[in-house]
C-alpha cells in the first residue's frame, strides 16, 4: 500500500471517529478502533536499513524516510533485516528494531544478530531477544550461533547441544567427548551428532535421523580433508553426497530424497532449493521434485543463497530467480553480495549495480562505494558516508 493511500485511510478513520464519538464509546467498538490502529501501524513497518554516517552516528532508512537514531557516536554495529545491535558511546549494548531503541545491558557483552534475533552472553550467561521479549537460555554457555529462527548453543553444565526455537529451549544431545558446536547450521535447521555419533537434523521442532558416517570415506566427493562428510544447509532444506548409497541426497519436506544416482562435484543449499554440479560439470537447480538445467558450459564460478543463484558463463554473469534466467552483466564482478531476492555487485567502473525487481539498477559509479542489502532494499554508502537507498523502484538520498 502506498504512503499516500495509507494517509488517506488514516484521515478517513479520524473523520469517522470524530463524527461518531458516541457510537465508539461502547467497549466493543473501542476494541475495534484499537485493532484498526494496530493494523495501520503494522502496515507501515517495512524493515530497517541501518548505517553509520561520517560522525559514526547511527541512522536508518524506513518507509521512504531517513531517521537519525543516535546523536552520539556508536561502535560495533551488527545488523539484520529487522534488527540493529550496537554499543553506544558508553559501551552499553543497545537494540533498535524500527519501533523503539532499547538498552539491553550496561555490562560488557558478546553479541550476534540475525534478521529476527539477538543473542548475547555476559560471563557465560546467554540471553536472547525476539519480538521485543527477553529469554534466559543458560548460565553456562560456552559457545553460540544465531540464525534467522534459531539460536544454537552449548551448555557447559549439562554438556549438551541446545537450540532456542519458537520461544523455547530444546536440548538436542548430550556430548560425552569434546564439547564443540555443530558445524552445519542453516536458517531454520541444524545438523548435529548425538551420543552415538549419529548425525541428526533438527527442523521445525522435530528431529530426523540422517545416519552414521565415520572417517573411512576420505577422498569421496563431498568429504573434507579428514574424510568427514560435509553438508550444505539452507532454509528448510539441506543436501549431501551419501557415501553408502553413492547418491546425491536432498532433505526436503521432512524426507531424504535421492536426486542424483551418482555423487555430484559441488552443491549448495539455499531457501527451499539446492544447486549442484553433476559429474559432467553441468549446473542444476532442484526444488520440489523438479530439476532445471542452468548451464551446460561449465560455470566458472557460482553461488546460491536465499532466493537467487548467480553464476559466470563465458565471462557473462547470469542469475536464476523466480524461475527465470537473466543475463546481468558481460563481465566478472570484483565482488558481490546476495541476500533475499537481491544481487548487488561491483560494476565495471568500480561503482555499484544491483539486480533487483527483475532488472539491473545502477546505484552509483563512485569507485569503492560500500554496499549492503536489507530485505528487498539496497544501501550504498559513498566515500563521504552519504547514503543512497533503492526501494520499490525509487532511489533515495539523505
């Protein structure tokens, strides 16, 4: 909904309330008014685009406007689509979510954020913040990792691997050997070993057994230098080469599925799909039982993340998004970022371009400008720290 039409809706309701005040005095209709106000407030919330200006003050682009969040220098800014955590001038941890700025702790804390979660430790005490609420996870945390809907952590007292998910803490497994974090953690699933050294995956509140793999498969495709099996973990999906069945396996919708009858050379999991190179070097996209050929010419470089696949083919850069293949550039970019359904990259002049809304947009041609992606918006910071944001077909500058 556009800002102008939203404003008209608000004016309409204010007029209605002023003309019908006696009617609105009943408790039933007061509840209706509260619901309408809450709905309108929620409609304006579209994520944040936080950044630090030349004074190291924090600002944010929200709903078509730039806002000054801090009027004193900050440090150690860590951001997601909906959250920004940072240290204020006194070293206190603060959290900003586009609605309010909250003081989290006055003590020295180690912290991480995802798009939706903040987790931090103080002297071994691990806490999480989600949707404005605080949760105590453990007083004996030895390590932790924050993802979109998970906080995975080790509890030194119970010697266990645990996960905070859906506002609850769940023990996954006790660890009798060396206490170490799981190596394969995705946006909403985690692969871990239980006490018998069997691999399991936690996904949407349930545990699924994968199997037991020892180090006897050194040199098998999809294993590391020590012969350990490797997984690629995304959102709602993961994949691996199974050394026992000699097949390429995808975990999807709670089931293990053989996608290829032979091991593949390279694989990546993204948001609900996987991309892989078969034994002949062909690049494939797989989702919901459907395989789509992306390249038959041996992609020289490729990456799959969130909703996008990017690859180089004969010095041309292509993307696959929304079931459509698009040529983005006729050169190999020096650097690039993928997040959600956006690809931002260094253009041939040293500036910044972005593939967004199905087309390529030039953000700036200023050399070495910084850039980042928040939601479906692209932020570019020029050398003087002035900001350019692309949002819904328009560019905004502060």
